[in-house]
């Protein structure tokens, strides 16, 4: 019997995006306060309205990478949300002459430092049905977790979780540093862009070559690619003619929920796989 290939994102997919958001936001603001010397209540006063604005209007605000391309909505996950909120807040802090802020040319490095310090500090917050899902699908094939995060960071969270649930690492592989945020204009394997009905402000960009090549290097057409960010995790696999499932949450914009096949729980995805394979 042939074994299937299942590709899952990690953060926000195997982990709970809501719990992660609450914890990460607290740590991010604490690190921002320490880096600038501003009191924590002042940091919250500036950042919270920006987060609210970004989440209320995901069609308006995009996350622009260092290449200048908008690669996802600014509110699609908590790390991006807090970064873009901080960029907007810093501009207003400068107008108010708040002290301790980075120069314009140093802001990207400043925010990188806060992110890299904050992420390892938060707990894993795996979804309550993550263990069930992994246990159900690994007898059917191989699970490959492809993440934009450093693979060592992922493994530091994943290995204790698997061990505590008596799940062996056999048939599970982690591929990190997927650079889903990078666009390769000359990669001709997929079209340049596509429209998602309901997102009228821009097209979504498909040529995420590094991420696409990681999937293609696995040497087997995946049974499904699962992610919590339609534009970030799924548009390139979709363009490569792969089946995808979007795991929805309060961060999911309506145009993604309307375009992709969706589930609101990992258990639902596991049961869908089991039913589809006739197991």
C-alpha cells in the first residue's frame, strides 16, 4: 500500500493562534518597552489601536516584505500583526516626541531583534486536537511540517509535545526557514499572481520559489497541504495544482475562507483525510 504525503504548517496551524496571540503580544510589548525605555502602559497605548485597525480592515493593510512586495494581510498572524502595528505606532510616537525610538534606517533591525527575542519565550500552545490529528495521519503516510521559522525553534516546541503524547518522530519531518515571504519574479513554474474574489485592493503573489521548491523536493505529490494563512501557506501549493485546506480562525479574512476548502479544527481535517482515503 502506498503511503501518502501530508504537509502542514506549524505556527497557527498545529498551534492555537488565539492563545499564541495573547501570549506573544504581552512578550512583544515587554521587549519593546525594554528596548526603548518606555513604560509598558505607554507602549500598549500606542500599539493596541494599531492592532485593532489592522484586524478591522485586513483588505486595506498588507504586510510588505523587504523586497517591497505585499505578501499577506498585515493581520494574518500575531507576529506580523504586532510588527506592522509597531511600525505604525513608532511613526506616531515620533510625532509625539517619545524617547528611545530607533532611527528610520534602523527600525527593521530593531523590530527583528524584538521578534527574535520574543518568539522563543512563549509557550507552544498546541491545539487540543493536534495530538489526535498527528496520531491519526502518521500511520497513513509521512507528515512534513514546513515552517518559515527556524527549524531548531520548531523542534524545541514540537519534540516535547510529541514525547508527552507518546508520538514517535518516525514519519515526521520538519523543514524550516521556508521563506514563504520571499518572491522570486523569475520563477516561471507558476503564474506571477492571481485574484482572490473579495480582495479587490490587490492581487496575491504566487512565486514563492523557495517554499515551492521545498515541497517539490519531497519527491511526492502531497495528499493535502494544510495551513492557517491562505495567502501565506496555500496560494503557491494551489498554483502547483496541489489540494489545500485552510484552517480558519478569527484571523482568517473572508476572501480566503470563501476561496479555499476550509476546516475550523484539526480534528475535522484528520477526519476528512481518513474519510477521503477510505480508512
